[in-house]
């Protein structure tokens, strides 16, 4: 790993790099987040292998049953911003885990003004995701045979072209940021609502999307021949329980579809519909708005929120290493959506950022979509209520929108979970307005936690972005002879909700 020696701080994995200043209780939050990250024992996570959706399978000779634990630690980026009753920040913390920091590391948050703005992170040199670098090789999907070799920090060495934010090249820490998967749809929704507030779009206007236009072969902005195939997004391609999981990376062959803007937004956030995200990205492309979107995010200090390399003709072609999010910037974006009085944070140029960047109605609409998100199966697991070997995670209320009143089971756009969630809804303590993302190699979940009336008080934004997708599971499911999500509905390692539950308990008990 290349670190500028003059700025290196003699880091020891699992220790804290000094921040500029810290509000009250900061050290306690940092200590707790590092503790829950370590307690999750991600080194014991089971890895089904680098060939997507091949293992476990008794008919494939290179699949090991039971599958083995990970050879390398996953990359995990976890951030929390805690708010008081008025929506003002009380403390914020960011921790990272990777093979560079095997015991975890607490990242300094710029509580005062900094290059990323206050409550930003400028102490990390954020690197583009490179799956071959993470796996150490490429592999033949038919035989599982290793085809190439690639080093973690050499063969080849990192270069400036690997940076997500060039201004961070002197940072003392380095981290390869995992692809956020469908979590990036929150950026799209935010920008669409900004355009609504500016009078450039209206929620009831019809939007037409064609998945197979004649110009679908148009060159991709920012994309080159070196880029890998898109990472398939799994949520919208799930099959009903008992069926074979079918995954496609490409838009379906279908006629064009017209919906009001609200229809695309609702589907994109509440059940992670990929075609809706493509349609809305194409709206931004057609308006020439992506440069303006990135300029605004840059001005807010949210430099790591980037949607690059997508297809201007279809809105598709979502690539690891081109679409970026980091957890503290994601938490601050959610903070804008949540609101708060006065100034939320200071911009890099010294100006202030307030929730008024969105209208009250736009913030309320976005929060309603996040509250209705149907996939409670990562940081919260209400969908899998009381299933064997399941950790409940954040005790979140499941939206009634998806619950069958006859038997209490959840069905999200045809995908049946088969668990009666009413007992977990009765025990719920919070509303968790959030968005998940899940592919074979990546898993993420980020949102806004608010207490239900009469429950222990807490209000915070949490973001978890990791290289922990459908490829990873737990020892309890390692000897399954089919992909765990086909038959057991276990799509995220249970170490993720266990971490979230412990952290939520800490925040609920804080004075």
C-alpha cells in the first residue's frame, strides 16, 4: 500500500487516527463501533467462491461442500451520524475493515471544516473497486481454474488513476471502496427531487423508457474497453420461493413503458426495481444533468457519491469501479433527506449546508419511499421474523404495504418470504427508512432510524457498504447444496444484522 510518508501517522490496525476535534461522547461511539465490527468475526464468514452463482453445487467438481471461510477479510465501511431531538448532530463515527486493517480502524471525522466539509472524511484515500485485485486473480467459470494473478497492493501497484477523489492523495489511510449495488438509487432519487424542486421536472409528468432503443450501442461516458461486465443486481431478479434463482445483467427485451415520474421513483426505492433506476438515469442523461449533479455533490462535500460509466441510451451498465459511495457521505446524504434545523454541516468552501436544499414536501416524499422499502433483510431482518438461525438486527417496523393481513406474511413484488412478521412488528421499536443493495459480490444497507412513540429514544443515520453479497454466508448454511437464497432466504451473512442490533442497543441506551 502506498502512503505518503510525510503524512503517515504510524497507524496500528484497530487504533484511532486523531480527529480535528470531537463532540461529547465521540470516543464512546468510536469505541463501540470498533467493538461491534470486531465482535462480528467477519473472518469466519463462508465464501462460496469467486465464480458467480456456481457454488455450492454437488455437480460442479470445484465446489467445496461445506464451503470454507473467507481467504481474505471483506472490505467494510460503516458510518453513523447521531442526532438529537431537534435534528442536530451529537456525534458521528466511521470505521473500516479490510486486510489492511484486520482489527478495524477508526477513521477521523472532520467535525470542523475540512476538505470534505464538516462531518466528512478527508483522512482516507478512497480507491476504485477492483474485483480482480480483491480476489487476487480471475477464474474460469467452467472449471474454476485460476487464469491470472493480481496482487492486493502490487502486481500492479496502485496509481493515481485508482483514486475516486484525487484531492485525497495525501491521506494517511487507504481503502478500496466496495461497489454500493442498488444503494446508489438513493443518489438518483435525491437528484430527481432536486430537479422537481427547481421546477425542471414534475412528479406527475409521464416518463417513457425503452430498454432496447436503436441507439443502445452509443458510447458510454467515462467507460473504456478495460471495464468489466456489469455486476448483476439481484433483488429485482429474484424468483419465488422454491424456484431457481435467475439473474440477468441486461435489461429485459420488452416494449417501451410509460409511467408518471412518481411510479418510477416508487418502484426504484420501495422494491429496488432496476428498470425504474435505468429510466430515471436516462431522464438525467437526456437533460444533460449528470455533470450538474456531480458538481452539486462536490460542492456539498459529498465527493465520493458518483455515478459514472452508465449508458446514456438506456440508463444501464452499472459497473463496480465506476459507481461509488462511501458510508459517511451516504449518511450525510440521508441527513439532508431527514432534515434538521439550521445548518447541518459546513461545505468545503466554508459555506453552510441546510436541509432546505430540498423542500419539505420533497423530503417527506423521499422519507415515505424509504420507510416503505420492502427488503428488511440486512441491517434489519423483519422480513425473516423468527426464522431459524436468523438475527433480528435493528428492531424495525415493516410497512403494512407488503403484509398479507390474513397470515402476516410479506410479499414484495411477487417474492414471498413466508414468515409471519406480525410478532416482530409488535415488538418493533423504530422506523428504519432505508435502501438495501445486493449483488453476488457486494451488500449494502443505509437509512434513517427514528424511534417509535414510547420506545427507547434514538435518531441516527447508519450506512453499511461492504464486499459481502450473495457469495457470502454463515457456517449454519455452508453445507447447503444449493445457493442459500434459493431455499433458505438467507441473502446476507447474519453477522451484518448482529452488528446492527448491538450498535442500535448502544445508541438506544445512550443518555
